[in-house]
C-alpha cells in the first residue's frame, strides 16, 4: 500500500546551510517532520553547491518521512551572480542596473533547462528575458 501524502513544503534554502531556525524550522515543525534529520540530509546532499539558493520541495508522508527535491537556482539569482550585481534596479523600466548579452541569457537557459517549462531554447530565452526586464537589466542583442 502506498504512503499517504499529508502535504508539501516549498522553501528556498542556501545549499549546505540549512539550520532549524526560521523559516525552515517552523515550516517543517508544522507538518511534524524531524527538523534536524532534514537539515543533515539537505546539507549533505547540497554541500558541493554551498551558498547557492536552491528552491526545494519537501513531500511529507503520513508516517512523517520526507523525500525532498532540489531544483535549479532561480533565474534572478543566476543573473545577479553572472553579472556580479548586488540587486536589481529599484525602479525596473525606469532605471537599469546592467546590461546582458544574448550569450549570457543562453547560458542561463542551459543551466535552468531541467526546470524550465519552455518547449524550445527560444521560448526559454524569452522567459529569462522577462526576468531580466523585471530586474531592470538592459538586453543587448546585436
């Protein structure tokens, strides 16, 4: 007989740095998950990518077991890292905080290919270009 799913928890956690403090502890505690067991398992699985923000989906079963799935970092994180920015523009559309080339966008699409719902590379590029615009980045396609 299959286990019954009691809930899902979606968190964005720095790889290798999970600890029982908020927001992780309270989110897991509400579902009855062993917090320290999750932190140890997550840190062991993600220690190679330490410091990177990873969206994580935790499936909680009725017996309180919890497999988790780590996705690729958000596009905004990859854009900031690639362009060495601290943050996006304060007023996107009115201000710009940097310029990005087509090759840089294509590299981010390749990195996120597993998690993007786009049917083609061009569609994936349009998705990432939207993230660029919402951060206040200027698209430099020549």
